[in-house]
C-alpha cells in the first residue's frame, strides 16, 4: 500500500513543510512591527546615494560587454564569481518570498 501511495505521502509532507515555512516567515515579518519592537526613522539614520561618488574602488569597476541601463550609477562595480553567486541566491530567495 505504501509503495502505491508514496507520491501522495511525499506531496503531503512537502505541503506541510511549506505551510510551516510560510507561517514562520509571517511570524518573523509581524515581529518587526510588534508594539515591543523598536523601529526608529530619523534623518541621521537615512542612507542616501551620492550620484557623484560611487561606493567602490575605481580599479574594481565592471569593464564587460553588458551595458547596465537601469543602474543608478553610470559605472558598476565588477562582479566576481562570489558576488554573482550571492546576487543570484538573493534574487532567488526574494522571488520565493514574494511569490509565496
């Protein structure tokens, strides 16, 4: 019997784990806006982009073929393999969170 129902069992386990994951994400998100949490917004804590000063060393700028049309700065920091992997993982996580 278990052999015939193994896929239904697998799907049920995956659905259960996914439900727990979504619940944990909701709880974590709500905890940021809890009455006990301290969220402070002041002019001293605001980050601002200076269009004249790129926040990376000049010798690390990207010199590849791709043109970044939507980038805030005209020059882009060179992406090493580790940075590319980090960006890709972050985008994948963000996509999963925003679609879930």
